[in-house]
């Protein structure tokens, strides 16, 4: 039986940038054992020599001719912004004293 | 008028017997009458729909050559961006967002003159199989309002099944078109991966996601398929090839001499009795029409569910990183001195629902160093084996078949606290997504034990989508003559309906 502790879940939630309440952490850690057991079945088969498939199509990189195409105006691009200033996205402090 | 097929509506429009405004208004009236119970729509764009209808009527009057389904109204899954119209993907994190651009699917619908009536409910970011994971409450199955319509495209399926719309668009990452089609007694198709542009389709799992059509008949579904598919330079995984001749195939509907492979692993144990009986009966019907039924073995399918629930969460943990509270969508906790990271974390906590968080955490785990090879790496190898199983099976059969879902529609709330039980409902649909091929679900009748619809799944190789329609149309016609009336005529009348 696999398991993931409350602290393991808290660490993953931090990596995924999701603040979680104590009850969410406990609930997830209690469900994870069962889910991990189920998905761990992928390890039951002998997979030696099998190539990995990341994508269903055998595509090479696709490039288009380097020409200017119409794109969003600054007003449109900013239309959903939670906050803006001087035609730019205004964001909370990224560098500096916080943390 | 609303009980006709989309093909009949299109015909009446072409003959001038009705107008798109009249037809659209009739559906808007139906939505007003019954959607309070079904809750298929998150947003009804009454004004926009009538404006589109008026425009297409004018284009017709001026003699413009229009697409075969011009003027027919449609319901759009809220996962596709439509310029200026609220688009949420069923998530609180996108509440109030109005995209500044159209997805390619929407652009194609608009130029084809299809009238978009509104956005339909879905499991948040398409993660779920019952539409109960929507941030805006569940959708109810028109066959029994205490049950789910399936998911994640449950709103679109319920809209078509309750005659609120003759056509709808969904998206299918692990069965999210085929399973709700099965549970609501309609037709749903997941086209070949890359056949329909993903530009403007809010991403869940990019290597599996594909938008596709819903209709009440195989032909209607084909008519919509033809309009929405095609190469798009804005989607690098879009296939640069002509759209398969799906409409012609739906019109010819013939299985004489066709080899139909029954997948050994996708039936029997775990499948509800009434589901299995309707499936077996449909096989007999196909045999009586001259198809040759063979059994095929796909041993790696047993691991498909496990592989899917590693691959999809892994991709989603990466895709959903874009919801960072910076450029669009929700932002909470932006108080003086709060760091960007704190705002991001608080916003993602407030904006994402339980299932989305569960999958992001699972994906983060599966991709983390030390576990990557054992989980994500192994799942990718299983994916290779599934592709090989299909390739082998398609040397023995032209199409493959199975029940679409192991059970009929279940009660709202029944599986919502048991993620694994919910995931098991996708066992028969997931292999198609992992291999990037195409699949259809069409009604096979009602299960004896609960009188609820059962879906029959047909699968075909990549870019052979016409085979789905050819076999589907033949089965549909034979079952219709057996039943005497379409399956939806057996659904109970909704209260408030005229």
C-alpha cells in the first residue's frame, strides 16, 4: 500500500503553488494511497526495451514562414488583466523583501 | 420544430420554410423553459445568438452559398474561447473572463453560419466524468434529473438530449464526449487527434485533448464534424490533410463485408448487465447486416486507466501553471507587501476545485525527480504498447467496438467522494485517447434494469473517421427500424416543456 503523508502533500502543494487548508492536506493524503496503488499498476508489466510515447503523432518540429501576422492589440491583451498600469500588467512584488 | 434533426432543420432553412431567427428563438424558448432543471448552460448569449441568426438569414437572402448547417443553432462547451463571451472552463479561476479572441473552432462555426447560443457546463477544466466537478454546480441528466449526464462535456450532451440544441460541441481527453453521449442517449464523436484545431481550446492534457461534435443522429454529428475539422497553422499538432468524407459515409451507412473487432478486454466483468446485453444485441444486428464479427485481443488495455491517470495529471500540472493570477482570471490576496508567489498560491487555492487540485498534485508527484521514471516514464511506455495493440487489432478488423461506458448514468453524489470509482467509468474510452485515434458513441437502447440509455462505441484508425460514420449510420438505421422510434422519444417529458 502506497502512502503519502500530510507533509509530503504540503510539499507538493508548495511546488504547485497551491495554498491548502489543513483539512484539504489531510483529505488528499488519505486519498493518495489508493490512487497511487491504482496508477502504480503501470509498473506491473515488463517494459524493458519499450520506447516511450509522449505524443500520438510522429511529428517533427513545425515552423511557419517568418512573416508578421495580425495579433492582439495591447488593449485586447490587457482586457482580462487583474490589474494594469501604463499599458502593462501590474503584478505583485517578485523580487525584494517579501519572503 | 426543435424535435427535428439538424439535417431536417437545415433543409427547412434552405427551402425557406423557416428562418434561422425563428429556429434560434424556438431553442432559446426551450432553454428558458427547461434549463432551470437541466442546467446545461453556464451562459446563454441570447442577444449574440439572435444577431448571428439575423446575419445568416441576410446572407442566405442575398444568395450567398452557405455551409450545409448554416443557420442551425448550437451549444458550445465552455472550454472553447469565444471572443467577448464569458468563458470559464467550469472554473472559478476564470469567472468573468471574456476572451479577446476566438478559438479556431469558433471561427469555423461563425464562417459556416452556425449560430452559437451559449456556453455549456462541464467538469472544471474537463477533469471529471459527471459534470459534478464544475465550479458552478452540476448538470442534471434529462432522462432522470437525479442522475448525472456524464462528463466532462455533460452540459453539451444534456443540451442536445433535452432538445435545447440540435448540435453541440464537446471535448474528449479520456472519453468526455463519448461517455456523456452514451449516458444521455445521443451521438458523440471524438475525432482523430489533430483533426480539429486545439487553438483556443483551454488545455487540460495537450497530447490527449480533442474537440468534437454531438448530435441526435449520426448524420447530424457528421455535418458538424465536417464544419469544425481541418488543418490550422495556429496548432502545431494539427494534421495537414483533407477532412475524411464523414458526411458521405454517414449517408451511405453500410457494413456489408466490414470486419468488426470486439475487444476482449472491454466487456464482461465490471460491465452492467443491461449494458452488456444491449452491446451484444447491437453486435447481432451488425452481423445480420452482413458485417463479419471477430474477436481481438488488446492485453495492454488493462493498464490504460493507470497510464491515463498519470499522463493526464502530469500534463495538467504543467498546463495549469498558466493560471498564475498575473495576466487574466482571478487574483486574490493582493494586499500591500504580498509577494507574487503568495498571491499566486492564494489565488490557485481559491480558484481551483477539489478534483483539479487533486490532479495537479498527482501530476506534480508523478513528474518529480526520483519518481519520474517509475510513474510518468512507465505510463508513456504503456502508451506505446496500447498503440501497438491497436495497430495489430486493425490488421484484423476495419473498426473495433465495445460498450462506451461500463454502466448507465449514476446518481448525482454517488461517486463524488470516491475518485477511483469515478475514474473506472472511463475504462473503455481512454485507450482511444492514448493512441490518438478516433471514436464514436451512439445509442444502443435502454438497459433493462433501469431504462437508461446505453452507448455503443466504435473505434477506427487515425484519419479514418469516416469508418465510424459508415458503421454507425448502418447500426443506427437498423436499430431505428427495430425500435420504431428514436430513443429520445422514450425519455420522460421535462416539466415546464411546451
